[in-house]
């Protein structure tokens, strides 16, 4: 027969109640406002100058153009994909 621990009756219920209150406290925080999120995520990013794509270069795309990056791992991945 298993021994029953009678040192602190109700300690489990108290611990569970405290854990529930702590978890509920986290849920009570309101979500951040969009402006706050934007300022934290983008920092001092300048949006006054719009992004523009480069002018296209005339001519055909060369074979094996990925090799111009000089990356051995990229070359291995391309060789594996082509097989």
C-alpha cells in the first residue's frame, strides 16, 4: 500500500492556483499598438526614398551563372539538383 504524504495538505491546490494566476496575468496584457510594433521592428529605417529595381541588362542568361558566386556549397547543391 502506498504511503500518503500528509505534511502539507492542500499544497498542490495552492501551487496550482498560483500557477493559474500567473498564467492569467500574462494573458491580461493588451497587445502592442501597430505604431509601437512598427517602430520596434523597423527602427530608423528611411522610407522617404522609394525602392526601385535596377534597369534590366540586355542579353541572354549564361549557363552556369550560379558558379559566378564562387560558393562551393551552392555549386554542390546545383549539381545535386541537376542530376
